[in-house]
C-alpha cells in the first residue's frame, strides 16, 4: 500500500519553531533579569545594614562618614559600586545609612532602568 502524502505540511515545524523561540528566549532572559534585580537589591540591603551596624558598634573601623561609606562598598559583595551611592545620616540616638542605585535592565521593551534604594538605621546608645 502506498502511504498518502499530506500536502502543505512541509516546513510547518520550522514556522512553529520560529514563532515560539523568540517568546521562550524573552521569557528566559526575563527570569534571569528579575533574578539579577533581586540579587542586587538584597546585596544593597545587606551592605547598608552592615555599614549601619559597623557605625553603631565599631567606631574604630567606621568612625567617620567616609569610612562608613567605604565599609558599605566592601560589604556589597560582587558589585562594582561607588561610595557615592551611599549616604550617612547621624541623628541624636541613631545612625542611618542609605543607598541609591540605578539598575540597568537587559529585558527589551520593559524599560531601561530601575531605581533601587535601601535604608538601615541602628541606635548608637
């Protein structure tokens, strides 16, 4: 018996592949980008917490605003961040460290950047 030939189906898989692959790649890149964003925010939070604690507990290492900022930079593991991203505020009973960073997205059509911020305060007494 001769097998029937389906006309018009050659190349259908290639067309389906061409339609689905861009969406799958965009979804995958989006997952990676959101992971990078969350990791950067967590690292920024951790850096300001460590710097505020150092300023409240260890005045030898973190005795001035400049040394607190430099300490915060060393606590931002894996990030290439400048000390100007950090701000130190000393009150009467506490010390606060703030951070502000512009995060560059790689996802197309979502937006270019996201502004990240972190804050941590510790009592000085």
